[in-house]
C-alpha cells in the first residue's frame, strides 16, 4: 500500500540553482501537507507545511506548491546552498495535530554542489 | 529547552535479547510518538501515547513490541527477543496538543 510517492529519489543541483521535489498522494482525506528536512544522524525537522485551502506558501527560499486536483504537492528550494544538502520527506496526513500520524514518503536525497 | 532526548544513540543487541529505547519529550509536551526508519526508507508510524495511555498503536508489530509513557519518567519502547529485521533507526517525537511534532535524533538499533 503506497499512499505517498516522492520523486526524484536523488537530486544534484549546483549552488544557486533551483531544487524541485515532488510528492504524489492517494488519500483525498489528507488535510496537512508538510515537508521535513533530515540531516545525517538527526531526526527530521519540519521545514514548511501547507493546508489544502491555499495553493502556494513561501517561507524564505522555500516554497510549497499544492495541486489538489492532481493530488500532488512540491517543494521548491530557490538559490540552493550546500547547507541545504539533506534528505527531504513529504509527510501528508489527516489532522496530525490530534494524531501525530504522519505518512512519510520514501525521501529525496539532495546534494548541492558548491 | 533541550529538545526531545533519546538514549541510547546506538544500541547493539544479539538475536534473542531485549532492547529498551528511551525518550524524554520536550518540556511541556504531553504527547509522544514513536517512528521506525529502515535504511533508504521514510519513517513509519508505530505508536502514539499520552501520559499513562496508548492512544494509537496501529503501527506496532503485534508481537514482541510494546511501548509505555508512565506518569513519571521517559517513554520506553521495548522490543523483546530481537531479530535481525528489527535493525533500524527508531525516532521519538513529541508535541503539545494540536501542535507540530518535534523529533529526537533517534536510536540506531543493530541486531547481530
């Protein structure tokens, strides 16, 4: 049962470039769409999240784009930096504030070359 | 604020032994969650606890695994009679009601 599918599996971007990671989901009941960032040896940390009533949210260099009809959302990292090199997970869920039950994608390993 | 504290960071067990993983939530957090991460995979939800109560254990294997969050002290994830397939990173997260989750740095369990 694969509810969440991320792509690409890995990504190499030059410093200053744009990194784009996609997440496709099946469950139309999802109402919370976050992206998590994980560095080696650390737990994932919430990077940015969106609710389904908006189509885009921007926080600094990070933007989430949400397409409800296509059941997809994406993470865009503008002006990518070597410090952004990490694994990124989408983790859509239903009312996670009450359940804490996130459905993680398989992850995308991003490498930003200097 | 020390964040979510997990220990040990690394745990090595032989097949058939017991593994105990501990998690101290962030100060003020009453909700604890355990997730498991296999190599090259995303995290998988295991269990959600509040003080002295298991709220949702739908992700817990039916046998050998148990979790508790006592009134005093850390949350414990216990794995009895470990097998090689239990080797993974186990992450604990905590939150206040309705708020976002904060994850610890995990315990890497290796079963020989």
